[in-house]
């Protein structure tokens, strides 16, 4: 069965990510669109729908002539007590460095606690 263009772009990006040492790639939409003979908005669609946080990806982009899309694969282990403790400690450090307000810190701690809840 023939795979869709979106499936092929997704698979291509996932292979690149898995082959990278730090599980992160940086691409240009226009170059990838040229590779797959499509418009850049098709690439944007694939990234926006198939590389989500729920799927374990973090994406960031910069538009323009020198723009890029950076896709990072991460693994968050649910119910891992060490992961929970590390996150709470990190939040405390951010609060101490005035990178977060008390309200933001409390919200993040609540979210972390909820994330690791059985």
C-alpha cells in the first residue's frame, strides 16, 4: 500500500532524529519541502500534528529566510519517583533564581504531582 506524503515526511524526520546523537534535529521547511516536492505548509502540517508533546517531541521554530524548525525527542518516564524529585528540585531552583514567580512555581509543582500521580 502506498504511504501518504505526510507519512513519508514523518518517517523521514523520525529516522533523522533517531540517528542523531542528542535526539534532536534542525531543519529548514523550504529545503524539506523541496526534497519531498511539496509546499512548506505541508511540512508545517506534519510537524504540527505528528511531533507533539503528547508524542514525546518538543518543537521550536523561527520563521524567515534563515528560519528553522528544531525537533527534539524526549522520554518522560511516568511514575518514576526520581524523575518527579528532579523536576520538583529544578522548579525550586528556578524559583530561587527568580526565573519563576511563587504562583508559577506552585502551578508547575501541581502539574508535576498530577503527572506522576498513579
